[in-house]
């Protein structure tokens, strides 16, 4: 696919595809600039984690009472050695807590290396909260002309489009300038969009199930991943659940990765009665393992995203699982977490695994009569997919008519 960028980085190939720097490499690279061996990932000089903020006052314009009176100022943030302009920095994004657009931009400048690691070189959707979290966001897949780096894509409907492609820390902070809180990358890289290099397990509790049940199912998933030889990198979703990301060798298409996730989810369902793969909400009870998050163009909030809840999607170690909570870190308390543990996704790119064993489970399920599951409604009908109709609305065969008979 053709790509447009202000500064196209060199491409590094390896078992995990494009990779970012490790903490050890960062420590050995005190000079700002492009880290040796890391494609375009700009690392700032080692200094205080608090980003440099230069506030440029201007004459405030007249605004009605009740409107934000900081609208006439701007801020310049040092993001990985590059300056990013933040307009209307005093605009309140979280009215209940008074947190502003500048607070969000400072967050991404602080944890920029980690945030970039999880969106680097991926087509990324813009979810823009232009009126704050008390209003509905709107989704932008075709980026504005101010985007520094873009990539041409094809959506599941076969429509073409152009999406944002983060390459440097400044790109992550630019997303905050665009009023984005949570970052939504594809699970493939821009230079090979036909092969996913990440399998995503989304544990989502249904009504009546608390976070303790999510933790229980997460333990089950981890044991399954261990059996398959895959490494899971867990984080809070920033809402009610847990996300577990698994880096893959970029050898399988979205269909295969999604089917592998479905096989893992079904195995978890067999081992843990709280887990469920029921796609239709009317049949769903427990901790839903959303296998469809691995379909082409589907996204989940990446690590270090700020959610509408005010909580940060926070990576954690597996030995912290039992002590994890939904509100583990909010936008302000996360600063202490970052200072204490740093980037817990460091090393994820080097952990790319083989999906072969999981695909053997797909074949096993097929032999046992468990084929594909329904896809989301806007996707083309897939081979072997069951009826994409809500069970309560399916037409029941009349007397003398077989279930496979065509509808009139």
C-alpha cells in the first residue's frame, strides 16, 4: 500500500516484525535522536519525566459566562525532542475532576516511549472527544491534512481510506492535540497490513459479574497461553475489563488470527464456567472473550490510553494480577506508577510467537462440530459462518419444512 510520511523510517525485519527499543538500549543512548537499530523511534535525552511546558499567553477572547476562559492560550510540549503545539490547553476534558487537554498531553509526553511502542507504525483511528467526556466522541478514520504521517488502507467494506500512522513520540502527543484520549491501532503494521502481528484477548464482564471474575478468567487464559507457547502482556482496559496482547510473527491473516483467538476462548470456556464466547448479548452471561476484536479494522484501546472513565489502561505484571483493580490508576495517580515501574510493555516486540499450536485447536474444534462464530454485522459473510441473526429473531421452520430450507 502506498504510504505518505514526513520522514519515512528505515525498516528493520525480524521475528517480531518492526520493533522498538528496550530499556537497556534507551539507557545506552543518552543523545536525543534516532536510536541505533530502532526504525524511527525517537528517544528523548535522559532527564526528568516531567515534560517541558512552554505556555504562550495571548489576549483572551471574550467568551460567555460558563465557557472555558483558557481558550485563548496555547502550550508547546517537548515530545521526544520535538515541539508539539497544544491549542486550548485549559479546555476541561473531565468536568467532574477538572482535568484539562494539557493534562492529557502531558500524560502522553511522559509515557510517550511506551505509548508509541504499542501503536508504532500501525494504522490508527482517531477517537476524538472534542466536547469532553460528558459528550459522545466521534471517530475519524480519514485523517486531517495536519497529520504528519499517514497510510492508505482498505476497509472491510472494500472502501479505500487514509489513516494516521504514528512513528514518533510527537505523533502520540499530536493525538492529544486532536482531542484523542484512547489510542486505537490496528493489530497489523502499516508495511504489512494483510498479516496481523498481534492477537488481542478482550475480557469483558457482563452485568452481574465483577472484576474478581475477570481476574479469575485471566488466570485461565494465561495458563492456556503458556501451553501454546505464547506470551501474554496484560493490562487493565481502563474500563471494566482486562486486555491481554500477544505479539505474533506476521505470518497469518486476520481470519486465521481471529479463528485462533476463538479457539483459545472456547478452551477457556471449557475450563472455566465463568468464561463465555456467546456472541449474542441475549445469550451472554459471564466474562465475554471478544474474539471479534481480531477482525480486520477492529481496534481496542492500547496501553497507556486514557479512557472516558478517567482511568489509564495500565500494563501490569502477571504476579500483580490478583491485586489489580479497574481503577488501578487514573490520569493523575498514573504518574507515580510510571515513575515506580516504567514501561512494562518493554520487550513485547521481542516476544513474537508462533500461532501453529492454536490453529491445531481450530482444526480440532472443526472436527468436533465447532466451526466459525458470527462476525460483526458490517463484515462480508464469511465461509462457514453461522446465521448472523439474533437467536430470538430467527425464523423457525414450519411443520414439514426442514431447518435448511430457503426462506420464501
